[in-house]
């Protein structure tokens, strides 16, 4: 697979994912309800696409043989969405996305411990620069005392990092849409239980909410997460993780356009550092020519 095409797909996925926080802010439903319908509809769309492309039945056998990993991926994906969507009620869009995207730190650690993946000096430097940019932007919000939202976002980053690592282990054997359909179905079951425990009602929401549920599944779900999951088959997990940091730039711009959340000078500087870091990490992966 041509590396240029893979990085183009990653860029498209990051762009689609940048729209998620905006649509979530527009919803009136509780966070766990939004998360449930997002993964449920994503699962249905992914399974339809999987069958449309007539994927082989042996993939379902692989999923059955690796049910523990699939169940784990679904659980961590559910926890990621539950914590992240909740965080948007307690902090700004930019800070929520940034703290979530600090998952790159966890991915690096897990990749080293479990996947034995290593990065050269240029790749590590790129990740550090991107993280410095994230810290630069997040620092302004931390001074305003939005600790709860930031910590919820950070926890969501921890869980999505675990999802990335498990996905990296299975993606070379299972089609993207088949994998996403099953994993999102597991996540939906987990979130259904969460809504039952918390007493949230799953019906009676305005028409706009139902439209947003569908768009969340279609754009950041299929267009975003499916693209990132597909890319995990061809490039290292830390590279995908650091690329997703670009979501913070896109989400910050969209938050300004839709909610008038102003971009301060430190956000512009931090965003520039993030882009530089992403480029350095991706360039290292391209030059190394390693495919794990």
C-alpha cells in the first residue's frame, strides 16, 4: 500500500473526527445517550458496508477466535466515548479534544510494552513537539480551573489508547468495516448497560438530536474512526496516534466558527507546534519504510 495514500486517509479521518465535538455540543441528550446511539448506528452502518463489499466468512471466524480482544476493544471504546462526551459539558472543545489526544503518551508506552514497536529520534522528537503544542494550548484552560472536564478527557485518552493497541493487533487479519461493526456493537451493549444503570431514557429526543446521532455515526464514526482503524494495518500505532492530535486544531477552528470560542495566541502557537510534530513523526515513518 502506497504510504502517501495511507497518510491521505489518515488526514481525512482526522478531519472527520474534528466535527464530532461540534455535533455533540449541539445535542440536548445526555452524554451516555449520545455515546450509545453513536456507536449503535456506526455498528449498523459498518456491518452493512461489510456485507456490501462481500467480505469472506473466515473473518467472522477470526473474530470468534479473538473474542477476548474484540470484547476488550469494545469495552475501551465505550469508556472512551462515555468519558470524552461527558467532558464536553465541563470544559472547552479545544481542551477536551487536546487532553483526549494526549493518548499518544499511553500509545507509546503500550506499543513499547506489548507490540515491541520502536521509534527513531526524529519520530520521538515529533511526538514531543506535538505534545508541547498540546500542553501550550491546554495550559490556558487549566488556569481557569476546568480540572474535572480535563481529567475526564485524559481518562478518555487512556481508554482510546488501549483500543488503538488492540486494534493494531487484529487489523491485519480482519476487514475494517467488519471489525468496526462488531466492536461498536460490543460498545453499544456496554453503553446500553450504562444508560440503564444511570436511568437515562433512550427515547423522546427532538428531531435534531436524532439527525445528529446519525451524522455522528456517519462522519466521525465511519469517515473518521473507520479511516484511522484502516490505517492501523499499514503504519505504526504511535504514528496514527500522533496524527490524531491534528483533530485538536480542526476542532478548535470549528468551535470558533460555531460557538465563538475564541482562539487565543497560545492556541495558534500550540496548533503550529502540533502540525510540525505530526509532520516530523509521519516523515520519520515514511523514510524508515518499516511496516509492522
